[in-house]
C-alpha cells in the first residue's frame, strides 16, 4: 500500500537568520518536504525591527526613511515572487506525483534558476570539486592528495561512460565506484580515504551552494555502506611484492631508452624508486632528500627527516648508492617522482618490464590462484616494503628498523617477518648459527655476504647503534619527542580551531611511564656501545640524555619514571657517579618548579 500525500499541506514561511541583530540579516525561505526542514536563501535582507512576523513581510510606511522603504520594497517583491514560485511548485507536484521524492531538488532549481550561471552548468562535477579544494585553506600536500582522489573518481566515470554531472552524484554511482576499488585490490582504509574523507565532504559542501543543482539528501548517499575489508586486506596483502638486492641492481643498471623527454622522465623515476628502496620512505617524503629539509650526520653516515604523513622523525643509514643518487639530484625539484603524478606507477611498471623484472609471482585473489610477472605488481609502496624486507633478511633488529622507517611500533615489521619465504627463513637460521656457533663441533664455517653496496657483516653488534637508537631503545626517546611536539602545538589555530592533543599526550605519557618500569632489550649491547665511545662522544651522549630528561619533566612524566631512566643510564655506563648526582639535582629542581606551577 502506497503512502498518502497531501500537497496542499505543504506550507512555506520566511524566517530571519538573526532576529535579534541590530543590522540587516538574511531572510530564509523555510519549508518542510519529505519530512525534512529545508532552508533556502532568498537573497534579500531586512533590519529585524522592520520585520512583520505575522504578515511575513517587511514594513513600508511613512515612519521609515526613503532608503529603508526602498530596501524593504525590494525585499517584499522578492518574497512575493518566491510565494508565487512555491505555489507553482505545488501545482507541479500535483500533476507529477512521481517526482515527490525529488521535490527538494526541483524546488531549488525553480528558485535559483536565474542564479545558476552558464559557466557552472558547463563545468563537470569533478572540475568544480577541484576548484573547491584549491580555494580551501589547507596544507598543499593535503590539497594535492584530495585532488588526486578526485582525479581517480573522474577516471572511473570516464572509463565507465558515466556522465561527470551532478545528476550522477548518487548512491548507484558510488556503490559502483566502491566495487571498482575493491576489484582493484583497494583496502577499506584507502576506500574510506577517497570516498568518506574526500568526495563526500566535497559533495556536502556543494549541497550548500545555491548555484549548483545538487542536494546531499536527494542523492541518497546517506544510505551508502562501506564494505568490510577483512578478506580484501588479505587479498591485497597477497599481491605485495618486494625486490631482491640483485633485482635492484638490475633495475638501476638498465639503460633507459626512448625520446629525450622519456629518457629524462623515466631516469628520474627509476633512480628515485631505487633510492626509495634504499631509504624506506614514502613517495611523498622523497623530495626532502634533495631540498635541504633534512639533517645529515656525516660521522654516523645517516640522514634524518620529519615524515609528512605522521610527523615522526626517521633516521636513515646512507649506503654508498643512496649517497650517489642523492648527490645526483641535489637541489633539484622532482618533476615526475611525486604523488601528484597520476601516471607514476604506470611508468614505473614500464621501466620494470623493460629492465627484465619478469619473474613469475603466484598469489591468490577473489578469482583464485593467479600468476603475473613481477613488473605488473610493482608500485611506489613496493620500495618501502622492499627496504623493510631486506633489513629483516639481514637480521637488523626490529627496534632499529622502525627508527629508519618512522613506525611507532614493530607491528608492521612483524608482518614482514611473517611473510618471509621458507628460503629466507632457512638463510636466517643458517646465518645465525654460523655467526654464533663458529667453533667446536657446531662450527658451520664463516659468514660472508655481498650486497648491492658490497657490505660485509662483522661480529661487532654495536655497529648499527647511534645516539638516537640507544636513547630510543633504552629510554623511548621517540615517544618523548612526539609528546613534546604535540604539546608545542596545543593552543595553535588549525583550520580555525584551537589545537588540543590532551588525549594523545596523556596516552604517550602512560606508554613512557610503563616503559620506564620494564627491562629493555639489548641493554648489554648498549653498555658495550657506551664503553667503546671516546671521552668526547660520551660527553655528547650525556648532553643528549640530559636534554631528553628535561623534556620528560616538561611534558609531565612522573618523578618515579624519570628516576628509573636516570638509574638505567647509570647501569649502562651512560652516567658516571658525578654526572649521576648532577642530573638528579637538576631533575629534582625542575620537578619542584613544575609542582609549584
């Protein structure tokens, strides 16, 4: 049984936006359609004291000035025009009852038909979305990512012969787009980032504009449901590939051919992809290696950057080849190897194919077991996965790897370990035994390994330690630095709102205090590292530790936790008795000052 509809029960009223203001305020047309209140701007204003609520019009009389009467007459003429339009609208619905569900769009179109410019009508929906992104106040990297998401949606519409118009911005279109993303191996995080965090907010913003024939409620997008991605994540994970050191060398040594433009473009893409594999960073951070937005430690052969996505500091060891590529592009603005290049992955696969990276890869997707050549599965994030995998194969401690990758914990590294092949695991066991059981009846011979950069491991387990790695593994310095950074942003304006990171800072403090009570891994290695430092280096390390303790006091770490850190520093030899006493006195004074407010 269908629902009954009584068109004559539809009424319109005019309300003031600010009825108590002492200046002219907007007049809104308010109607109830499909059980929803709809407010539409009339385009005219009135002084609240000139408004006759009962008659729903502005006063025009001898008590008002000539100017006020002129303004109020213009307002009343517009309101009379809108009343007539609303009456015509009701008549239309009486003759076309099947259009009831689309009544809001119909009313908007009738009221604003004279304000909808020819220019807007000619523009595609995605073009207008990009213009809105350009006009908003946001970081350039955020804008680039959002425009990239709109571009992906635009290509989907074109490839599937769906008109790029506001009429197409509906539930059916987005359900089809989500299916398309799932079929192409996109996980729920990516899907939500594109649709929920980019496209939907833009459409809601568009819905408020009087010059665009689109309303969010009529689109039925409130009914959109995001897919659950447990199986989809697993399928996408199956298609992850990594390159071996030999394949990286093969790719880097491949001579690029083609036109002058192709050679220049593909050389940059090839070189930067290889560098990305050597440093393990995201594609959006690669420019930082060339524009001076980094810190180099020549003595330790490391470079550090603040990552764009997480604001975490990554400290990366520089291999000879990494140095070579960085030197090649020093002070150069990357033209092709950047996230905004929508053809980047396609070009990368062409290069990989021409370089002969065609090893067959077997994986499972929704259609069952599949076999594809390696180059078809390569994309920019393959580089980060490759870096982590090679580090795992070389037995670099997980706690050290995350310092280079910028991860907060080792969960991602654990996943890489779990996906190592049986051959990798066999090599790890063999190498470990050869290192640790060199002698007597368990002797397995000496270990010699060669890599892309001719690196040979030694038995000195302290080789991979730096000041930063020691402070992080023994005292959770990365968490302390993150809390300090968040605290420094509190009270600043961001998108018109005051920043508040109280919950995040509280959570970090809890983690740090819990860490201070636990025993740390590799404390013997840390002790050995400190012992072999020169007197000057030990002094520098003490200064870094003291600065870290001051940060602990600043962010509100408990006295007990701070003292645990100081005692631990004494145990591993970072502090001698004199420095131990000195830093305790400094800490006590700072804590007393903190407690007094």
